[in-house]
């Protein structure tokens, strides 16, 4: 595989840089990372601990090689969402955007049917917007997540927030589905006026909002505590699904009163199902997240309910077959029909647990593998943590 830097890319000292697999399974989607490293320096970003912020993005695979790796991956299936460039912001530099344009062209040429997710907090130039629009018209199901939380430049260094905001109407008017990615949550912007401004702007143009807390890896705790001191004195922050200031938590769970027509989810899988007009296939429907945390339209809930009624319930044989396929044939498990989940009585990597969730279409709970490079996630049974009064 070609691992040379792309034409015009400046070589940097890579001694601290940790790379990830070009294709891997994350909780909601298959992550595809042929370009790794970000020139931005967002204080909360997990790439800080991997030496991948304030660096020139490194091109590790050509667009054609990338699609070959995707379709050959054991995690690949034609109906599964694919998120591109999760280890960089692909809109940040011309070289990355050129790679994206070529990759979209290859995906279209090979008629890849998967939903394609792009995530950015950078301005999207007109030519790139035209490229994404053309790919959608050619049949590529592209969705753009805009990461917008109202954070200051001291936290999101290098981000031009007014141009980020301008992405919302530009994408919406171009007919590209937008998901508002409201993450992470910090106390400083969690005032009512600031949260109202973020939500009202995004809800005007986005199909829905995904609200996610702050992910805190153990190695990142001292750095993040400098931004949010309570993190250092609150037990459980490094094992939580996400950490939320109380004011933010209260606000997002009352957004239906402000905008009854705007869905707000805690789960990417539900946001994607809604935007794509599909039922939940991650075992979220009917659980606590579904009933108590997600603000989901009635029509979408009916779609999920109808799908459950017509789908055959998983059996111990189907679970055993799925485990065997993932290389865990002898792993003990319990199929809990009343709770609608499979409990794996073993430590498994998060990517394996996520793949099993896709395979079976129900919740899969596993023991956490603490050396796992992924964050704590709901897939591994992690729960949200709410801290105090954000004032």
C-alpha cells in the first residue's frame, strides 16, 4: 500500500504521532481514515493524546486504495454507515479536500451504496460544496455533520466560527442533509443565552441535533481539568459515556418545548436512521435512551416499532453464529429477550462489540477492555455523567 505523503504535503516529525487503522469499526459507523492528522488545535480533541493535532495531515492511502480497503474489510457491509476522515478535519486544507473530491469520485464510480458521513467544523469552500452536491446527485448518500457548540477560540483554536455557522444554510440550500453535532459540552458556553443561540441557529437548517458529552480519556484528564476543574475531583469521568454540565443536560432535555419539530438525539445511530428514513437497528428503541433522552418524532418511533414487529427475534443460534464470525466462537453470553439485548460475558474490543450490534440488530453489552484505544461508549455499557451546576 502506498504510504507516501500526497503531492505538496510538507514532511513533519512523526515521532509522537500514533496512527489508526485506515478502516475500522466504531460504535455507529465504519471509520475510514486515509488521511490522518489535523492542523487545528481543539483542546478537547482525542487526537491531542496521539500527536495528531497542529500537524500536517498525512496521506496514507490513495482514494482507490481506500475503497479497496473498505470493501475488503471484515466490518464492511453495503448497508452500514461509513464516516470518512474521523482523524482529521477534511475541510481544513486544500490537499485534504482534493483527496476527498477524488475519493467521492471513486465511491460514485464503484456505486458504493453505503451512507457516507462527513464531519467538520471548518468552512466548506464553494468548489468542495459543489463536489459533494454532485456526488449526491450521482447517487452517493452523503450526510454532513457540522460540529458546532458555541465554544470560544481559546478552546477551538484555529476554528473560524462565523464561517462554520455559514455552512448550515449553504448546505441546507444545496439539498445536503445536515446533522448538528453539538459536542462536546463545557460549562463556559452552557448559559441559557449561549445555548439558545446555538440551538436556534442549527435547528433552522439541520435535520436534527446529536448532543454528546465530553469524552475523557485517563491520559487527557489533567489537560481537560484545566478547562473544567471539576473533572479532576469527580469520580467516574474517565469511564462515562460522556460528561455533561448540569445546565447543558437540563437544556437539551427541554429543547422539544422550544422547537417541537426539531429532533434531538443522544445517539448517532438514531440520527442517521431518522435522516435516512430507516428504523433503528442498534437496539436503542424502547430503552432508556429512546424513551427518556431522545426527542424523536412520532413517525420515526412508529417506523422503529413496525420494524421490530416484523423482524424475527434473534435466537441463541444466531448469536452464536455472529460470535463465530467475529472470531469469538466459544465466548459465553446471555440472550436477554425481555431487555432486548445480548450480554457477552467476556472482555471484547469496542469495535468487535459494535460489529456484533450491527450483525444482530440489538443491543450488545460487553465487559470493557481497558487497553482499548476507543473511548468509553454506550456500546460497552457506559452511562452519562452530569456534573453540578454550570451556573
